[in-house]
C-alpha cells in the first residue's frame, strides 16, 4: 500500500490508501467494507457526484465524488490515474478516476471549480495523483498527444518520441491541469510508480482483459 507524504501530514484529519492489486482484493483486512464506501460507475467522463447522506442516489455516469462526510471515496484503476483532492481547513475530500479521456473532457478543472464554489481558497487545495501508467510504457497515437499540446499549450513536458513511437506522460498532463487552475506546485504530489512496470499493480496495458484493479480510497476522519 502506498501513501502520499503530502497527505500524511494531515493524518489526523484524513486517511487514504493506494492499494495494489492483491491488497485491493483484501480490503476487509483494513476494516473497509461496502457499507462505508462510496463509489461511482466510472465512464471516462467529467461528472462529479456530491455525496451527502443519501444512499438513494444512483451513482451512474460519474467519475468523481466529493463529500464533507466521513465515508471512504473509492476509485478503481488499472493504468488510469486515481486522484485525490483535500482541503484541510474546510474538511472537504474529492476522489477522481481520470484517464486521457477524462482529462480531455476536463474532470480535473471541474473538480477544482466545484471545490472553489464552496468558498475554498485555491492555495488551500492539496492534490495527489496516485500510481498510474508512466511515460516509460504509455505509447499512444501522436494525435492523442496533439490534443493536449494544443489545448494546454505544452509540449516537451508531456511527451517523448522513442524508436518511432510516441509516449505520453499522463501524470504531467494532470499536474499541468492543476497548475492551470492555480494550484500551488508544492501542494501537488504525483506518484512516480508505473502500474505497468510494477507487477504488484494491476495494469490493463500489461494484462489486457485479465487485468484486475487497483483500489484507492480516501476518507475524512470524523
Ligand atoms: Zn512503465
């Protein structure tokens, strides 16, 4: 299980886990069960569910969750980015599932805007990007890189050409999206752990349809 040093500074207020594939199958060992977990469908979109107390809501069509309640927000990934946002002085947490499609349709910006709409100052937002496929392994069609280069006006920092193939640094795309919204660099933690290289983690690129999932969870301590 991995944890962010940045978020661990607030371990009195919030707990979080980035579980690998094996650990993800044994959540009960960590005291985590269905009853205290909020999850969404994850459709590679940009919608964020505001979770209050009602269990009646149908969590379809969402890729993110935000709450001020003490409940685990769960994200399942296999190469995509699990992302947490946390505001220490307002007790707000948000969890996102983001792949290139979600980043393209602006899920990161939506999350920041939603948090700002709750009277939070941008400098108080902490962002953590968990283990995801690295640019060591994430080769993509050049047109996919072009989408982000054009929209975000960045180039060399997010892509690399090696032996006629283009590699996208999807974590840096997310970091850049946070910086564009005014988040401080010191408040962003981006894990340098590639899910495809690191066999403990589930990877869709590595294992295709046989791939399991990595579960990431964050919860406010009540
Ligand atoms: Zn890799």
